[in-house]
């Protein structure tokens, strides 16, 4: 099968700065791939090149097997983080405008009941969650073969998030390739595969399980959890606290024991698998 | 001291945006308020810090001088440097130059902002600006620290640093209240309140929220009732309002926090539709 998107050895330089450095990736039909990484890791620059909106300095990008162009972008659905809606037009006007741009009838945009009920309202006056659903409905109207979604579920409640993910899955189910960028593990975990960028390069890729595999954290269980947190932090450990649970990602148990003993803190230490969040931070900071 | 809200309602522009909301924010711990845009999170925080007066109910909070508030816009002045922003807030709270200097140096170092002290706030990345907003909110060692979506625009690496700062503030004795729309983030807090349509629909620790939704959650091969089912990766989850199902229900150990919150939301919305129908 021909990939929806391919990058081979793609590099982008801005003067002396190498924003994207020798990146290769591919997105197959029916696949949901998450592009994750810290701010400044090169995600946005890479996407612009993949879509043909920014020339590469080196390497090759392809959309549906050919150089990205206006005509290949007709098969693309894109929802930027800013949503790309006209806030001073109504819901219905946004829908007609979007449909017309793709040469479609406004009825091609499939609005849910809530949005239909608001069709005469200015987009700027409806909730952000609703705006997100509208942008999504517009992007899907021309049944795109490729979907690019920037933090697709930010600002929505957990049920709306689940519904948006159902819709994303449905698109993948009919063969669209979906590229999602996100900062949140809740979204990353929904992807089939992740590509983790750090300092312009691909620092890790694979399923969430593959990225976490072999990475551990030391879990510290103690009555003196706040003292343990403070002591380990002061000693330079990348310690985190969830509720009363103290965790030290990628740490050596003996070193943790030594520091706690030194402070007279009695604690039970267990080596546990790292969370996806912890694995990502570890990969990003060693890159 | 602890802070909180009891049966707080707020009407804005003729419509009620908070309905009888209770919130308890004990000293020394982090309380998360989670919900989508428009759920009422910011309105509740504005009541807590005294920016907004509820139309009914009671707010408990310390004196204004003992409250630190980081609004969703992070609240810094773009044309001032990092140092100037922090000093400005410190002076506004009547701190001496000496104590501002001491506290500022320590906080900026812990926030990883020491090398950015002379940069204009407007030139910082999203993550750095949020961390600056946090430093400004805690400079005067508040007893109540209120953070509105502190992690918005913050990448995973900076988020770890931000969370460490939040944890340190709570361990230092402050009552911390923060909002988020992501459950993986809310889960880090000691207790969580889920807001939907201006009402608290679930509250407690992670375990209490998983243990308290009405009905049951099943894992069928395919969804039987579309409105009550959702996907979890490759699997399907379905909420059943009345007890167990033919397909068997998931035990508490197999229910993820996110699934439990979705069940709470479905139950609350079904109940409010019933109320509206009668």
C-alpha cells in the first residue's frame, strides 16, 4: 500500500539553526500516528514540510507518493490548534464557506444536533469545545485521505474527548491516515504509533508500550512522603509527586535509598515500569 | 488555612453558570478542578480569589494579601523582564526589596528561569511564560494558591518542572487549587472535582471517583448503545445505568479513571435531561 505521508532524511535549516535534522517517517492508510515532543523539538517545521508549505533543505517528502502540491492537498483535512474558523461569521456561514472552498454543497458538512441548533450563532460566541467539533466536521466534509490534527481535543470535557477520538478512529477505519500532534499522554495513548521528536531529530518511535519498554521509575512509599519528595529534589533527583505517591523516574534504587537513609527517612522502594510521560521526558532530556 | 466554596451559585448575563458548587481545598494539598471549556472552572476560581461575588452561597478564603492567583493568561507584563515582573508583584504585596531578591532568586532557579531573568516576558516560550506566572503567584508565600490551567501550552518536559513547583508549594503548606481539561493531569492531585455545566458531578480522590459512579461499565466486543459507549484504544467501553450487564461488568481494578469520569458525565447528563423533561 502507498503511504499517505513519507519523509526520508528530511532536514531544515534556518541560517545556522538546524530545526529538523535527518528525520524519516511514514504514515500508512488507516493508521493514527502521534507526533510528540517538547516545544522547539521541530514538530511544526516538520509538518509544514510534509504538507509542502515549507521547502526542505535536504531529503525528500512525499504526500500520497508524490511531491506535495495543491492537488494532493485537496485530499488533506487539517485542523490547526487555532481551529481556522471565522469567529465573526455564523456556524452556517463557516460551513458554506468551507464547503465552497472544496467545491462541495454545505450539506456535505455533517453537524451534530447541538451544532445544528446553533447554526445562526456567531462562531466567536459559542463554546470552544463546540468550535472544535465544528472545525472537525468541516475538515471531514470532503472525506480526506489524510488528516492532520494539532492537539485535537484540547479544552474539551472527557466525554467530548472520547467522542472526538471515536470520530478519529472512524476516519482511520475507512482508510484515512491520521497524524496527531499532542503534549498530553491521554491523547498519545490513543495513537497506534508514536514518533517522539527531540532537538530536531526522531528520538524514539513505536507503540506507547515499545517506547516505555525497559524504562523504570523508583516508587517511594513512606509516611514521610513530603520529606522524601523535598529531600530527593534537593539532591537533584527528577522527583515527582502524585497525591502522596513519590516517584523518581530512571533512578538507581541504591542511590535513592542512600539519600533517604542519610535523611533518616524510612521508606519502601519498588522499581516499577515508567509511565509514558516519564519515558518521554527521559528520551527528550537525553537527546 | 483551608479554602473552599459551599453551595456557590453564580449568574452571569441572566444565566446561571455555577449551580450550588461545593469545593474543599485543604491546606497542604493540591485540589484539581477538571472540566471542558464552559464547564465553569474559571468562574469558580474567580469566586475563590474574590474577583467575582457569587449570587448565592459562601466562599472561604484567607485575606487578599495571602492569596496567589495565576489567571489563564498567566498574568505577566510582556514588556517587562522576568526579574521586573516578579519584583513588581512582590512590591505590590508590600515585600521588602531584600526578601523579594531572596525569594526571586530561589524561585527562578527552581523554575529553571535563572538564565532568562533579563529577558522580556513577551519573548518567552509558552512553557517559560507559564512558569513565570507561577513564580509571580507564589512570590509572597500565599496560603491559598489558585492556578487557572497552568499547563496550557506547556510541553511535557516543562510540565514536570511546573508540577514539581506546584507540589513544593503544597508541601510548604499552601492550599493549592488548579484547573485542567486533562484527566491524566488531574490525577496527580490529592483530590479532584469534576465540573460539567456548572455543577460538580463527581468529587474525591481518584479511587473514590472510580468507586462511586452509578451503574456499571462493560467491555463488549461492539457497542450496543451508541450514546453510552466509547472507545479505549482498540477496545470498547459501555456504561450501563442499572447495575451489571449480560456481557459482564468491569471490576474496579479494571476501570480506568477516564472511563469512570465518562460514566459520571453520562449519568449526570441523563439525570439533568430527566429533570428538564418533567
